C-alpha cells in the first residue's frame, strides 16, 4: 500500500540523508504520497515512538520511583529484551521530541504523559507496535508466573452487524481500565492488550 511505501521511504531517508546519496526522488515521492493521501509528513523518530515498542515502555519507566538513567540498568529491568544501544536511542527520541525533559538537577521527567496513536500515525507503524506487543505477551506466558500476569480469552459467535458496537465496547473498557488502574506513583510498568479478530473467512455469494 502507499501508506507502507510512505513509511519505508521515510526510513530510507533517515538512513541515508547524511550520506553522499541523491535522495531527491525519494523526497519527491514522500511528498507526493503525503499530499495525495493527506498524511502529515512525520519524521521517522516521531513514528518510532509508536512503532518501536520499547520507547513508550521506557517513557513510562521514567516515572517509576526507582528509575535510574542507566542504559544497562534499564536493559536489565526490561528482562534484556532491549539492548543498551536501543535504550540510548529511545531516551534520545523522547528528549528530542519533548516527551521527556531534563530538570536543572539533571533528573529526567516525563513532560507529555498523554502520547496516543492517532490517524496522524501511518498504520504501518501502529501494526509494527501491535505485533511486537503480541510477541512480548507470548514470551510472558513462558517467562512470568501466574501471579504477575493474566492471560485469558473467549471464542464466540458474533453478528457482523454488531462489530462496531463490540469494538466500541472494547475501547470503552480500555479507557475505564486505564483511568482506574493507571497510577503516577506506580512501581511497575504493565501492558494491557485485547485481541478481537475473526477466525473465519468472510462468506462469498455462492459459497
């Protein structure tokens, strides 16, 4: 799709913009797709706050009382699912985009705690984020004890006409759950994900 092409072209631009490579055609194609599809011309770093799962996790970790601005400590705290280099990159992105700022004392604080994905973020970046979180959830089943995780599901028949209502109910639950259990003085960072998808292929006329 053009949306995926747009995302991949931005990655290419970020990768080669400081090298002696003619990127004029790449830049022109990015502008063409953005104008045609009314996509804001976001930078790769802005999209990676969503697409790279660990960036938002590290942002939340900064608010933990025990937080240490030590890439090795952060890597260990995240069960070594991220490298020290990735931690450094995440911190630089958060600082550069203004989601995190440094106080006079040198301590990092979260400036913008209301970072949400929206229609301004290409879906390719959001899909990458969701896939990574699903992978983390699969690892948690094997690596975390029952008292520190909750994994459950239900298989059900659904009327297609009620899908919008069902999706709205899931969104409302997420908002209510977040309002009730999200705590600025929390001592751990958790991830809540709900998957609602079709097992069966859509029926076609004559099938």
